[in-house]
C-alpha cells in the first residue's frame, strides 16, 4: 500500500513504460522495457512535465530497462540540464544493471548521480539540500 504522500500513475510508451511515484519532496519515476528512438519524444515530454511540476530531485529507477537508445540518452541529458537550472536540483538514477553500464561506458556516470537504492538516492538528495541551506549566501 502506498504511503499517504504517494500517488502512482503508469504511462505506456510503445515498448516501454513509466510509473510516477510522488515521494515528497522528490519524484520517483520508474522506467521499464525497451526505450527505442520512437519512445524518446514521449519520454522527453514526460520528464519535462515532471521537472516543471515539482521542485525536488528527479529519481529515475531504471532496473527494469532492457534497452536504451542513444536518442533516449539525449533526453536524459536534456532533463539533467533542465534540473540544473534550478539550485539544488539533480537527476539521480537508481540501477546496477543495463543503465548503470550504459552510464559508465558513456562517461555519464561522472555527471549523473548513480545509486544502488531509492533510499540511497533520497538520502543523497536530502544531504545535498541540507548542505545548500547551510551554505553562506
């Protein structure tokens, strides 16, 4: 059963799917399936919508992703850039499989936070926000 501050919604994108879970103050988006070039525009639209609606970090759980096209990688990079326009916001990815390997091979693991669990991602997001609040202006 979902916690009171959690709402879930699943969206199908061809061979892939996205499930939104709101865990205040961050949004957890679970991706699954095969993300081909055809899914990239819809994925980009959904990521931009989440970024525009919320003010926390975007945590992507990608354990169920079996394929991720380079066009979809571009959509991730664009999302990361959108998040970075607001102070203290980041894209965090939870994976130890296909996406983790893709991020490491492309060098994106150096600029996108990669975590083993959603709890780790939430803890890192909380630590970053606390450090930002404590920093002198």
